[in-house]
C-alpha cells in the first residue's frame, strides 16, 4: 500500500509540474503578444486598425486561458483589453454609465474577475 501512495504522490507532483509549465508557456505567449500589440499600436488612433492587429487577435485566439493575464493587464491599466475580454467571455459586465470610462470599465471587469474566481 505504501508503494501505491508513493506512485500517486509522484504522479500528482508531475502533473502539478506540467500544469505550471503549461501556465508559464501560456504566460510567455500572452506577454509576447501583449508587448507586441502595445508597442506596435501605441501611435495608432483608428480603433479598427488597433483591435484588428494580429497580436490582439492572437490574444483573443488564446481563449479562456488568457483571461487571468488580461485581467492582470486591466488591473495595471496597461491598455484597452475590454474587447478581448468580451470576445473571449461572451459577457460584458460594464454598465452603460461606465462605458467610455477606462476606470469604470476596469472596475467592472475586475469585479467580474473576482466573482468568477479569476482574481483572488
């Protein structure tokens, strides 16, 4: 019985390590895309050009695994990540009176992130 427990412990440890490596890989991918988008669109005012940028679309393409990273960016007010969040989650927690207010939209998404368990 002790041997079986050791095998399960090793298996759980390996599984945990793989999960951490996958998260780290996703985070690196997100960071590379986010940095590219922020750098390459910093002087673009046209919303269509800005939000159809390949790096922004790449982040949307990451799907739900990108949500914690997006919420972290929202928390630091690094850029406009709200369209990406709406596209991925199919939700919009922003109240009409907060539309257009970066602070108000950020607070709504961060509140949503806490309610959904993305932010502790």
